[in-house]
């Protein structure tokens, strides 16, 4: 495993994508940045004077052999890896908010951005960006965001989290590349935020309705149980969960 | 069968991923072989059948007609378009021409592209899929508007291959 540590970069995903386009890079090459320059204030004022409090990393993963139809399973594998990594670090009340946010209680503590490269209708590589709020304690105007420290009351080492996430990524990508789709889906659905709980949603027109999250389809649509025992599938753009 | 139809047939076979197609019609017998891991080049053997030969069975001719009719290149069948290659969407999703809203488009009409260049991003379930070109050439047409939904196999670009 090849780990590249940077002091400052605008986006670890962009950096890794450009690196992978310029030369052949090892599977599981990792880029971590102490500072993301996007975090700077306007007019050149510097806000992040301390060492970075959050983990921002990108991982290069060779995904040749994964069927393009199984695209969403990449999202499932990464969500599970982050979930299980945080669980092993004793972060409590974790869940996966469809499609790939990681929550503790009902606050977002980690986000995932996956960029795939497709050529000749086949998946080639995935650039997996993972951001985890670790030791940040102030989230002004972000009522639905939190951090590991806020949720568990202790300080975390960024490197420890990074290594744990990487180990879990290796584990779940092995499942994916062994075509263990049902195992992956079952685990993902088990940890879904608000699964089997009465929930309120908003549709594209802004109208509200209620239902129960039951699971996801192979392509990643959310399956919601509505009135009259009807299960309907929703695309990401068709539905917003209110919580 | 004229040269144009044969050309279309070759393109279709090359795109379909089939390694070999044999066709027999009234006056002609065609074998198209594609290399296993090439970039769409096709070897074609056209064999003229002697006129005296009895016409071959009907089903073969019907099949051939269907193949030609469903040729994916140039739905309008205009002579101009048939030399172009259509790049299609490998997945269902939302088509984006830019890497992010404040960035320039990946390609536009007239852009020269080479194999491996990123043409667009198709987003599905928050997965951002960069679509790389399989061919080199020039963009002739962009067939889908930015930020609109696309279906599997929907034509996205028309490329004049070089």
C-alpha cells in the first residue's frame, strides 16, 4: 500500500485522479491531506491555523472485473468500510444514510465521494474520497453535522482512523470482487438509517408523504413501504428523507 | 448489398462485441471477424457467390436485413453521418458535460479527442462516472444537454474518427 501525505491540496480526489491518469499507480494508493485549501477563508484569510482536525483521504482502487451494472455495490462496499471502521473505534449509534452518508445518532460525521472511470463500457478504476469529521468541535450553521470527538467525548488520532478505514476497504472490496453481492447488500440494509421506522419523505414536487425504508434495489434505488403494503422504489432525485 | 451497407455491417459487428459473424445472401457471402482485444477494427472477407448457385434459405436474408436496419450509427441514415461513431451511455444516470459547475466543458463540437480523454460524467446514485473515449477523432455533435437524464445505451456524442 502506497500512502502519499500532503500538507495542502485543493482536493485529494482531483490530485489522485490526475496522478492515476499520468502513470500507472498501485492498487490502494492513498492520498491524505493535512489541509484542504478549500477550507481557507475569503480574501486570503487563513482559517485553519491549527493542524487539521478532520481526515480527508482518497483511495485509488482498481475495479476492473466489477460489472458496470453493479456500480452501486462500490458505494455499498465503501459505506460499509467506513461504518465498520468507526464502529471498531467505538463510535456509537452509527448508521448509513442512503445512499452513502455515515451518521452517528442523527448527525452526519462522514461523507463519501466516489468517482469511477469507465472505458469501453467497463469500470476501470474508482477514486474513493472519504471525509470524516474527527476532532472538530464547532459546526456553526450546520445543525446536522458532528464529529467523532463530539459524539464520543475523546480525541482521535487521524492516522489510526485512516489505517482502520483502509483495512476495512480491503476487506469489503474483496467481498465485492468475489461477487458476494447478497452479503454486501444484507449488511448495508441492516445498517440503514431509519430502516423499518415510520419516516417522512418529500417528493420532487415538495409534497410530503410517509413510509418505511425497507432496503435498496441492485441499482441503488431506495425501497419504501407505503400505504396498502405497496413497496415503491425511488431514485435519489425523487425523494428526500426528512429527519 | 452495396458498399455502404457492408460498411455499416462491419461497424455494427465491431461494436456488438461478437468475434465472428457470417452472412449468406442471394449473391453474396460475408464473413466478418473482429480481433479479440483490438479497438474495434474488423477484418472482413467478402466472397462473391457464383450467380448459378441456388438462392440460400430465406431466414438468412431476413436476418441480414434486420442487422442492417438496426445499425446504431446514423439513425437518420444520412450518408454524412454514417462515417461517424456514436458514443453511448454505459449506464442510466444524469449526464454532465463539466467536471463541476464552475469548470469548462470536457469537450465541445470541434474538439479533438484521443483515446482515454474524459468526455463527460454520468452521475448515478452519487457515483460520479467519468466516461473515457475509446477512440480518437473529432466531436461532431453533442446529442444530450448538460444535466439531463440519460438512459442505458442512449447516444451521447457523434465522433468523426481519425
